[in-house]
């Protein structure tokens, strides 16, 4: 049996019913990784020995008849900007190349409490800054559907690991679409939760008011399962919100008759590739056919999202990345003349091109004389973008549209054109600016057999509804 091809709920069911052992699952997936990883390059670190030890612990619990966690025996990949105690965590950057955290992120603790098996740390754009997974200091990850194309970013390693069956579940982080866009490019499911639903403790910061850890999986139900585990209040995170956590799997199969679905007219314009428009339009018709009410709405400030996002995100990045100075931890230059020269050389050598570009942009936006003209104005537009969503949700229950305006592009095709690269996130950044939940679910394959994703956006803390709509579309495609 090819256990690596099974989804999470199936694996757990087989383990609980003693049809297979956890060790068999782990050994099978590492055999598959040995064959597949050299072509895809999804991982930066593999934790085979630790995974086998975890498997033995879970199998022993089964023999003793003890209660198993929700993730019992399920192999999980973790994006390498999430701290894992005793395991190298690099952010795909030379400046953290040898960093081994002395603690684990909140989500890692939750996963282990529920008997999930962490099998490795996945590649990403350096410090989560990118849309293609080409900005890693340790090499490019390839899209399993076409190895000449990018898997999306910044959580491209996690998405590629799932799409190539080198993981059963995965964790990513989403600052401007970094879970949803690679999910779209790789043909998997990726959810960006409401800001504050999942603790950011242990997530190495890029832009603190935008960053959110999110679950990635092969199916909508598996995504709901992983969200169930990682959601919840954490007193170690000052932005964590105390709210009731519902059972995300319960009712996920319910009908969507009467649900009001908004289609923003700004999301299906000529700037969207034809095949993407066609498959998203077909999905809208499917939802209408199975009972949903489709309404065209407007988000008039959408066009300002990219500009607003890149001012807010780079400004926060400039502040957050100031700590990497060659003094406290991380890379330190060896050839320098004085303290200031050491700061300069450590940061210049340790950071890659895209990180340096964003730090410079953010520093400029926050500088004296430009703060009011750029950063403060961006914050005001951010509020207008959120108001657009608030107004829309007075009339509809969810919003849908493309996750990405384009299909997965060739490796190297956009790397020298930052503006063209930034526009890949045009439909995802506004969700982060507004703190709302959004999910990308596969809705078709192009003529070249490239995945196309559809994005569903919901009200704050209404992940259940977007999961239900996503599952309705998944059922129709099955």
C-alpha cells in the first residue's frame, strides 16, 4: 500500500483500527522522499530519527490502549520560519543558517500534543518574502506538476511537499498570500485563518500585523482537522484572541442552499488569465447550481491593495529584521574594522537581494519626512480596504474569486521584475490587510495540466463557512 498517497483522516483511521502501524507510515513516506526530493527540493531539513521515535511512542500507546490525539501517526511538514526546539530553523537565510531554537512555536506544541509526527522543515522564500520560492538562500523548490515551474511562495516548500506526496499535512505562514498562492499553484488546499485565531508565538516575524500561521493539506477535511489542532488562545502571543473554537469538521458536509456568495467585480477582470477566469466562473456556476445565491458586489479600494501592502509589510519588516545585526545571534561577518562596519557587513552578507530590497523600502517609508506621506497614508487606505469587506459582508456570507490571476510561471521568468512578481498577490494581500480568513481550493487544471485555485473569503472567525463552501466545490469535482 502506498501510504504516502493517503490523506490524513484515512491514515489516522487505519492506525486507530490497527490495520497499519505508525512506523510503517513513517518509513513509507521517507522512502518516497528519498526518491522524490532530489527533483522537487521541498525540504531544507529532514528529521527522520525523531519521526521514527515519535512513531514508536504512538505505536506503544496503541498497544497499551491509550487515547490517541487527533493527528495520531500523520506525517507533517513545517515551514522553516517556525521555531522547532533542537531542530535547525533558517528562514531560508544565510543569516540564520546555523540557528537552532531553544524552544518550539505554539503550533508545534499543539501538533505534538495531538500525536502528529513532524518529518522535516520546508523551503521558503527568505524570511517569507516572495511569491515563487526562488528567493531561498539554499536553492529553488520546483512545482511537482511541472518541474520547470515555481510552486508559488513563500510557503512553496510546504505546498510542493504535499503535492508530491512527501507530506500528509503541512504548516505554512501567510503574510500576503503565502499559504493560499502556493496552494493554488500546487493544486492543494491552503487556509489563512483570521488574524489572532492561531498563535504567532515561535513564528519568526516578517510583518507582525499581517503574519498568520495556516494549515495546508490535500483535502478540505484534512485542512479542517489541522486547523482544529492549531487554533486557540495563547497567552504568550499578545495578538492571540480569546474566542470559542468550534468543531471545524462537524457540519463540513452540510448543504449550502441559500448561502449568499459575493463575486467582486474587481476580481474577474482582463488582468486575469483566460483559463483562470474560465475555471473560476465554472465554479461559481456550480455553487449556484447546488443552491447558493450568487451576487455581484464591489470592493472599490481593491486596486490600492498591492501598494498599501508593500508599504505596511516592508515597514514592519524593516523594524523586525533590525535584530539581525551580527551581535545577538545569527551570522556575523569575520572581516570588519569597527562595530558599524560589522553591522553593515553582517547584514549585507547574510541577507539576500529581496530581503535587502524590502528592508530598504521599509526604512525609506518610515524615515523622517516620508512617514506621513507613505506609511501613515497606507494605514488610512488599509482601513478603507477593511471597510469595503465590512460593507460587502452585510449582504453576503462569503466572497469568491481567483486565488492568483496567473498560472504557475517558469522558474526565472519573473525574478528580475519585482513589480511583476508582486502583482501575483493582487487577490490575496487585501485579506491579510483586513485580518479576514481565506482559503484556496483547487478548481481545475489548465490545458498544460497546471493547477488553478479558487479563493473563498469569510467574515472574521467564520472559518467554518469557508471550509463548508470549499468542501462543496471539492465534492463536485470528485
